C-alpha cells in the first residue's frame, strides 16, 4: 500500500535542515569561563518546523502537492481493485486474459512508483528551499535567546544526529525560541485544523 508522500516529505525535513544551525556561535574565552556552565537543549530541526512560519510553509507545500497525492491514492486504489478482480476471477480467465491483466497491473504499478518518486523529489526540493531559508533565521533567534539567558552551551537534541543521551526537560529551550521567533517574524499562528479522519 502507498504511504502518504507528504509524510515522506516531512520525514526528510532533517535532510533539508541538517546543515543549517549546526555551526555553533563563537564565544570569547572570557565568556566561557565567567561563572558556572549553563546548558540547554533544543531539537532544532523540529523547532524550525514548529514555528508559525514553518507550519504555514509546510501547509502550503502539502496544499500544493495535494492534487498529485490524490492522484497517487486513486491510482493505488485502482491497482488494488484490479488485483482483487484478478484473484477472484483467476479460475474463470484464460491464460492469455490472466497474463494481459497481470501486465496491466504491472504497468500501473510502475507508473505509480514513477509518479511517487517524482513527487518525493519535487517535494524534497520545495522543503529544502523553504525550510533551508527559514533555518538560519531561527538559528539567529536561538543564539540571541541563548545569550540573553546566559547559556554556555546549547546541544541539538534532534533525532537525526542526537548529541546527548539525557537532558531534563527544564533545559529544553524549544518553546521560548519558537515564541521568540514567532514574535520576531510576525507570522500569525495557522488556524487550528480539524482532525483528519
């Protein structure tokens, strides 16, 4: 069964953002040794996607690709229907009819695979562009927030390349960074969507 290509695109978010935000801000030796070390963690890539701007842009990408996603779902349903028909009527068909139907199903599967790959490539390109542009802006806000709060070190606790094994939730600065970025960007929160059925 076909996975939702948009879910595949969202999972590739880490690839689009992995380079951005990985460069630590330079600090002077005096700043590093002034007082006790204060550590924070942030799942940076997830934070980028959770900003109002990130949510808006992801929703726009999903909306843009929805017709193609629907086309893939329809083609997948058609293939499943043809396969069920072939199985249920196999004993009533001649060898040539079975072979012809099997060939039709195979051709449709190849088309489905080709269309899904095109959608994945096009969607990944959009994600890299949109979220790649957003990540450095969020990073700048995160650095500013970390400096204001006098954090000595901020670890990226994202899933792509986790850099720590444990951190108390009290050191997670995701929410204040998202709030600070949303305030700075001026992008309103997206409307609450109804749960998908």
